[in-house]
C-alpha cells in the first residue's frame, strides 16, 4: 500500500500544479470530480491512496496558486491580497522573489501546523463551542479596528466606504442561487483587473526580472510565517472563515509590515488554513473546506488516517515549494521586457472571457462592478485589504 500511496501523492502534486496555475479552475471542482468517479477508481486504488492524492493536490494548489496572482493578476480567495504586493515587486523586477517568498511562508506554515497538531487538536476542541456565538461580533471588531487605525478622517471614511461597498457586492454575489464560481468575477474585478488597469494607464514597462533572492534573517522570516500560521489556525476555531479573512487577521497580528514579510505571511496563511481543515475534521468532526470534506467521504479520518494525510501534505508541500520557485523563474524569464500595457489588455481580456464562459452575463456585471470599486482603492490610496469586506461582511451578517 505504501508504494500505491506514494504514487497517489505524486499524482496529486501534478494535479495541484495544474489547478494552481490555471485561473478559474478551483481545487474543490477537481476533488469533486474524483469523488464522483470514486466508485470506479476504488476498483483500482485503495481509499487511503485516493485521500492522499486529494490532500497532496490541495496542498500543492495552495503553493502554486500565487503564480497567477503575482504574474497575471488573476487571484483566488486565498491569494487575492497577494496581487498588490506581488504586482509591486513584479514592477521592481522581483516577481520571482515575490513567488519564492510565498513558498517560503507556505513551507514554514505547513511545518509549524503539523509539528504542533497534537496541541492544536486539543485547543480546537476546547475553544470551538465557546467562541462560536461571538463570531460576528469579533469579526466586526476586527474590521472596525483596522479602519480606525487609518490616519486622518478622510482615510477612515474611504476605508469604511471601500469595506462597505465590497461587502455589499460580496453579499449580493454569494446570495445568487445556483451561481457557479462566484469568486472568479468577484475577486478578479476587485483585486486583479483594477490593479492592471491602473498600471496600464501609466504606461508601465515590466523590467528585467531578477532571479536572485534578497538575503533575509531567519528572525524576519519566522515572525510573519508564524503570524500567518496562527491566523490560519483561527479558521479552525471560527466557523465560516476562509483564507482571505485569516489574512486580514494576520495583518492585525503583524501590524505595519513590509511587502516581503507580508508575502511570507500570506503563503503561511494559505497552506496552514488548508491543513487546519483536516485538524478541525479530526477534532470536532467538521471540515472547513471542500477538499477536506471530500476526503472525509472517502476515508474515516482517525488518528492513523490523520498521520497518513499529514505525511502526504508534508511531502507535497516540500515538492510544491520547489515547483513554485522553478515555475516562477520560467514566468520571470518570459515576462520581462514585454510591453505591460499590451500584456495587461491580453490578461484583462482573458479574464473577462473566462468569466463570461464560466459565469455568463451576471459574472460580467459583477466583474465590472468589482473593478469600479477596486479603482476607488487605487485612486484614493486606500489599502486593498479593505475590499476583503466582500467576504467578511457576508459572514458578519450571517452570524449577527
């Protein structure tokens, strides 16, 4: 069985690389396809092998998912906040370094969660029921605290406006019955297209990309990675929180921080939040994301199943970090010197066509509205993380 599981893990890594690099293809979609075909697959593979493949695929996806966000501006829920800092480093000739930083954060966050998992399982059991009734109040307090910290009454007003407008758009979008892939138009408009339009109008030229890394002390790496892992852990306690909300929490834990530390933190949030779905499943019988829920349909996640899946996650994480760095180098070599205005137009057109193909005319309306709100952030100089209200406000409303 060990050989079978190892093969399954590498198959999962290959699938996760594909889904991570392809905007609009959600990891849960592929996991659901595997589940639907499980009756046939289980005739040839053990349940443990299938579960390990999905786990490896999910972890790999959480690493590679940053590449489209940084180099193309096509974000997912987990990587939306990486668009602006990643874009900034890309225009400084450090796009490869930006992706590498997310991989470093992801690897440390994943390792930290696995090493402390016995303690975390116990904590989740103790805290979950106590904290659940206060979810809406605590999220409201976090959002309000972030807005109040802005300097000047005008900045506070625009931050509140940005949070509210994006929150209304998110609530309306997520409330559309039977609307598939709502995150694609919602996040691509708010974070992707608005950023590319702003750069394209200033006649930006992508400089030659450096493939070397800035030397960072371990202290400067561990702090944001730990904060990201801790914020990802909060998802195991708070119901209905996703990587985006966890990223906002991590930002509050870190306070003011530089672009490089911020990207490390985002990488840690993305991978740790995925693994925390597994921890909550074992601790309280509740899966926090689609991939983990599908795994629970294939095998019973007890202590031995948890150990197997952690081993698959650790193996996939190590491989995915290497693949992310090498893939970023390929992107960096090919994107430098390209006319950014033309590249932006092509990318915007591709995202628009993909949105129309997957979500239809309603998706285009959401995409355009999100772009308009995102432009407010650019023109008024308000941080884009307030637009995570598109996901936070619906959760606040639900729990209040």
